[in-house]
C-alpha cells in the first residue's frame, strides 16, 4: 500500500462487511465507504475537473461524509486540505488564499465563513457523483496539507505525503497493538487536526472501525464509548478531565476499553493517576506536531510510574529525537534545550513558504520550538514552548511545570502560567486560575499552598481568577492572548 486510497481499496476487499465508520445512527462498512468515495472521486474528476495536485478543502465538523470525501480526494489524485471550523470568516479567507483550492466543500453550518470567498464552494449535497474510481492517486505526491493551529501568527500549510502517514501508522501500531481489525477506535479530535484525521486513518489502516462524534459533550461521550464498545482512542487531557467528573463514570462498563492515547497538551500527574484509576485501561502518551505527521514519541503504559509520569516517552520507530542548544549542539541528559526531530514522518515542507521551511528544518532536523530534556534512558521531558519560558532574575521558569503543580490543587479546574512585566526582575510569574464549580480560594491561600512545592523563583507572585482559560482546538493554552493584556505598551514579549 502506497497511497491513502489504496488502504481503503484493500480493506474493502479484505473485510467488505466490517464496520468502517460509526456516526450518529449511521453505520458504513468498508465496502460501502470504498464505493461511496469512488463515486465522489469520479464526480470530482469528471464533472468538476479536479486535476492531480489540486487542493480540495473541507470545512466541517467530524462526520462520515467528511471521511468519505477524504478518501475521494485521494482517489482523484488531489490534496486534502482540512480547514479549522473554529476560524472566523477572514481567517478562512486567508487559508483559502494561501492554498488556492480548486474546490472548498463546506457544511451549511459554516456558510457564513465562506460567503465572501471567490472560489468554488459547494455543500456535500451539491457534489456530483460518477460511476468508477478514477485511480489517480500518486504514491510520490503530497496527500494532505494540514494547517498548523496558529496560536501565533498566520497558520502554515504542512505538506504530508502518504509515506509520512504510513510510517506514522506503522510506528503507532507498534506502540498501541490494541488497534486491531474489528475493534472500534474513537477519533475524537477535529478532523482538521492531525490527531483527528491521522487517528482515523490509522484505525482504517489497522482494520478498526472509526467512531466519530460531531460535538464533544462528556456525558454523551461516555455513553457513546460504552455503546460502541470503543477499544482505543485519542483523547486530549481537558476532555479526560471532564469525563472523570461525570457522576457515576466508574460504574459504567469499561471492559472493552483496552488503551487510551492522550496528548496535544500537558497533563498533570494527579489527573493522569485519576484517569487511570477511573477507566482501568492502559494509557499511552503521544507527543508530536502537525509537521511530524503526529506522534514522534510514546510513553507506554508500563512506563507510567514515578518521575516517568512527567515524561512523554521515547522516540518511535524510524525517528530520532534530540535536545540541542541555540547553536544546534546536542545537549547531554538533564540539560534543557530545544527539542529537534529527524526521520520519515517529517513533512515535505510548508506550502509556498521556502524561507520558513528552511528556518524550521536545518541540517535535516526539524526544530519544534518546544523546550525539553532527556534522561539517561532516552525518555523525553517537555518543559514548555521556548517562547513561553519566563526569565525572572536570570532564572528560567517553565510554565508547564508550575501549571502541573497548581493543577493538583483540589479547588482548581484549569490554570495557565505566564510571565508579566516586573520592574525588578524583568519578568514575574503570574498564575491565571479557573476554579471548580462552588470552590473558593484566595490568592494568598494558593501562594501559601504552593510554597513547599516549588522553588521560590518559580512560585507565582500574583494570581488572577478567571472564568475560563482560553485554549486552541488542540487543547493548547493561548499564551499569546493571555500575555497581551499585560505586555501592551511594553514593546516586547507578547509573542
């Protein structure tokens, strides 16, 4: 198998009647998905004139139609470009201007976001269909163009090949052997995200059925997982936390749940221990980026103990992960620097951005922008984003470490730590805290609570209580947005 489309053709021939997708009350077999996507592909080519290499964009929440179109685009030899449905109309327009799609397919829910676009925009129901699979998929071509989440600046289109995808899926299967033929796997992350589309693709490669949910609501999610007897899935920490707070969650039948992957944002050891106790399954942490086609390290369940609860695992098959100083020299275990990666899941580069590609990939190594360190056994520990590091009185503070400590307080539902201007120290540590419903906590009480748990320079000097912590769709805290109010007029540090 060398293309996205070839996987589906093979699965349809091997297990035609097995469930490929479960969405709401609809069930689609591998044979039905293959036929459906072939007819859509024929319509793209024969009626709409989509040519090999053309970009075809999709703007929608998770659905079976979305996945069918994903395979149709591959069969047509085009490049699938999923668009973040959370974007505003001007932001959608910027993505469309960047990728110049031959066609944008949008659900009616997002008609307002596409109203001003000049290119061809159709709804699913308007897509023509033909009779036969055009079989234009090219193993050497870019398969997907996924836009980075864009917490700062304009999102960039990472070009991923089928080879990137297959390497990722192969290594994921070695780390999570529970993704198997006939078992159901939950693709919960948005399909415009590599953790959504990539996970769904992984499930189908391994012969598992993909379980989709359009809108995530904890109680409904728990019911869906039990009803569909979900065996595996990728769930971000914020959703895991919400699930554990649903009354009676431990009393449900979790006998089918074999292994849950988590990642995309930091998780505190306290929450990790809670979710393991709640669901009783294996848990695997994954760390990766859009530019690396998803996961590049994995922390297997048997390594979830002691200090390793703070790690994100070791490099996956075929790849190499290192930590380097600003000059690109490899650092020894225990020293913090920038995490870099080289290997077969590294993107082809950013679409139409040669300078930014050259800046990100230097000497064959992709520079992630994440700060981290390794231990003597090769386990990677993420400290934070380099740009989020706080320098206070010549000491480096990594907000994720402080957030992990504060997040263990029983009154705290969510927390973000940022650096704010300080006349004496340059920057001071500030915590923004969202409390659990009905909880009470003062600034002085929290600072006293954290005193024996963190070194003095790491402790928050001030606490602001907020209704919610802003996060992007991947679950990452929008630190730029939080810092902006404190750094306006200071001439630095917002980004």
